[in-house]
C-alpha cells in the first residue's frame, strides 16, 4: 500500500505542473480518439436511424451483423487496418502506417458498430412514433427527420460518448498501427503500457489519472446536457 501511495504522490507531482511531453501525449490522445469518434458517428448515427425507421428485407440480418461486429476483438481490427495501410496493402500508397491517421482509422472502425447499435436501440420505438405523428400532422419528410433528430439528440450524444470512451482506452490496436513513436503517435494508453513495463510506475499512474479525469468530465458533460 505504501508503494502505491508513494507512486501516487510522485504522479501528482508530475501532473502539477504537467510537463510538455505529458501535455503532448494527452493532447494527441484526445485528438485521435475525438476524430475517430466523429468520423464513426458521421456514418454510424445515420445507419442507426435508418434501421430504426425503415422496414426492409434483410433488416434483421443487418442488425445481427452490426451486433456481431461489436464483439470483434479490437486487436483483429488493428491487424486488418495494419494490412490495409502497410506498404503492400490496399491503402499503402497513402503512407498512413505508424501515423495518427492509421490510429484514427482503426479507432473509427472500432467505434462504428457500437455507435450505430446504441443509436438503433435508443431510437427504435421513439423514431417510429415520431414519424407516424409527424406524417399524421401533415409534416414533410424533411420536417419529420428534423423532429426525430431533435428528439433523439441525447441518444446520439450518449452513443458518441460510449464510442469515445471505448476507443480512448484502447491499447493493443492503437499500438499495432501507431507504433508508439515518441512525439508522433504516443498516446496515453500506449504510454502507460510502455512506462509501466519500464518500471516508471509514477508516469503510468499519472497518465491513468488523466484518463480517469477525462472519462469523468465526459460523463459530467453528458449528464449536464441531459439535464438541460
């Protein structure tokens, strides 16, 4: 217990004031995970809304496929992205391997099924009720969609928060495609793993505290938005 408390004391000293390297790691983590979540949401949220509103042949299969994708191991997604962006891969000409771009792509693929499935689960009843009511009142298709989006804005926000939290804490996949290069692709989770293995327990703990604070702040913002 004393070892842990001493490590915590040293971690707090590193955080107040934080070093430039620490700030760069935290900033890159937020940039990569935030960008990945936004990229995933651009495609996942409309898909979730579409599945909630429209009945068509193969809908159940597509929903099952989406739910199965949520269980795909992150390291497998990392392997697929690595193959795609490697020099001999389909996207090798973009030169994304061991860059933040590759990390964003991998994390976006990880967040996509989660955001889509949560959006569908939150809107599957509300969206149809809103559609029927809007049409009964003579609203246009555009007005109907705008009404559903307004009613479901907190569902979208909650899905994005869940996706962001999922990718922010991912280590293996991020390490595989990013390489954990100092000053270039080193983020909080990969830095925690590296520093802990090197025996720098206090640095790993300091970054772990930052991760915890970020998760807490995201949850506070979500709760505040729902309250408003």
